[in-house]
């Protein structure tokens, strides 16, 4: 739920960030929580076939921040209780 709140508050501020929703259990609930207007933005991707969802990954329930460097994955961080400041660090990059 934290990721959904963050996106609702900040999506227009981070136009060069791609927000990917994966492992979607109910499109109807996602639309109610996020809003259709947000889901239709150019920087939102709905991963309905779970290309980005990794069942083997222990932390797959947490929102993930993937940092790119020249189009290559540079670092991956999970927004979890162990790493609760990762979203703040991401926001600091854009300030």
C-alpha cells in the first residue's frame, strides 16, 4: 500500500521514472486504489504477464527500485522494513 500512496502523490514529479505494477491479483482493486488516470500515464507499465515478477525471489512482495546506468541495471533495492529509507534516497536523487 505504501508504494501505491507514493505513486499517487509523486507520479507527475518523476516523469522519467517507470512505475511497473506486477503480480496484479485484481485489476479492479488496483484501479480503485490507484485510479484509472494514473494507470494510463506514459510512465506506468502494467505487467499483466508477470515478466518482472520473480517467484523465486524472497522479497518479491516488496516494491522494488531498479537503478539504471546507460540502460543497464546498476542496482536493485527493495522498499522493505529492512530498507525503509530507500524511497527517500530515490527522491533525493531528483531534488
